[in-house]
C-alpha cells in the first residue's frame, strides 16, 4: 500500500510542474493523444483519491498568458 501512495505522490508532483521544455513543445504535449492519456490518469486519480489535477495544457496556457502580459507591461513602461 505504501508503494501505491509513493507512486501517486511522485505522479502528483510531476503533474504540478511545467518546464520550459514543455512550454516550448506545447504542440506535442497538448496533442489529442497525450491529452486523452492524461485525462484517463487524472480521472483515475480523482476517483481513487478525490484529488482533482489540472491539465498541464491549461497550466501552459496560463503561464504563456502571464508571460505575454508581463512583456507587454514592461514594453509599455519603457515607452
């Protein structure tokens, strides 16, 4: 039973982090195939543990939007 918790813990931690490589390769990570596979994993995790996991593609979109907003703010302040 401890091994299951350990695997879930590692899986949850890896699901929370978004690296620069993932952002650069969004087309790959957010393809329909990978989104479907991750959706199955997220549903299984939510059903077994009650913990909802956000899709990494949504997180990537949020990060990109924040970076673009920051870049716009910086360029506006420099003008």
